[in-house]
C-alpha cells in the first residue's frame, strides 16, 4: 500500500539526486510491496503478473536508470507512475467485508457444522 512518508522521501531523493535518501526509502517500499504480493497470493488472490511487472519497472528499475542518465524529472515521473499502478493493484486486491458478505460467510460456517 501507499506509505506516504516513504513515497515522499523516495520522490524527494529522486528529484534531488540524493541516493542516500532515495535508496533506503525505495528498498523499503520494494520490500513492503513484495510482502503485500506474497500475502495476497497466500490468501488465494490471483497475481496480475503484467501489472506487477509494470509496477516494478516503473517504480524501481526505471528511476535509477533515468537518474544515472541525468533525468531526475523522468526518474520521479516513473516513480509516480509506479505508485499509481500500485494504488490500482491495492484497491483491486482489497476485500471489504460488507454486512451481506459477512452474513453469507456466517451462514456457510453454520452449514459446515451441520
């Protein structure tokens, strides 16, 4: 999910060209993203590999390459695009427990006991 402070530090580091700032924030963002994907997969939700690949490329591969080529604006833009993809994935994976959904689960549990 989006971690506002990490996003801000990562983007600020990219825009300033400060790898001591951007690198730890980016690595932590990457670790948290991978952890969320593994949890989602363990919960039986499908992983949309192309969206995940696009997120990894835009958020974590293109920014360092663009920065090394002298494009801190391109690096930051790619990181923002990666975060937008991440938001879409997060809301796609989100399962809100509505009263109706909870009632169905409770009913199924009761049926399983019988």
